[in-house]
């Protein structure tokens, strides 16, 4: 009976998914997007969460983002007739980068900043 239990535990250890390493950037981040060109709103503010390098927002279904171990960021979001994508870098508790997109038929671009909560 004891041998059977040991084999079962060993099999479960081999089959169980490996735990993902936490990202150095995990946590809640406040973002500010500033429009420098185009007819989009002057700025946008919202908070995202990073978990294991994946960037999410609870109310934005069409939001995709990823932070590499190096801090390099890629993200895109689509809400109704608005779309934006951007790249940049996080370092420590802050970050910044560039974004571009459109609102209706207007093209827009600017920069973004991030602060860890």
C-alpha cells in the first residue's frame, strides 16, 4: 500500500504543471497615455495588473499585453472604434514608451508613462 502511494505521488509530481516564475514587474500599475499628434482625447488614465509577465485589465476584453524579463513591453487595446498599440520599457517601479492608434478615422500617437502602485 505504501509503495502504491509513493508511485501515485511521484506520478502527480511529473504530471502537474510547473509553477511559472513570477515576473519582477508583477503587481498593479497606473498608466497615463498622452496624445501628442492627432485628434484623440488629450490623455487616457487607467490601471492594469501584471501577473507572470501578462498585462491585464478587468474591464477591457480586447486588451493584450506582455512584459519580458528585460522589462520590454508590448501591448494593444481595442474599444469600440478606438485602437492603440505601443511598446516601451519598465524599470523598477516606473516605465515609459510610445503608442500609436486611431479613434474613428483619426490617427493618433504619443507617449505613455507607468508607475507601480
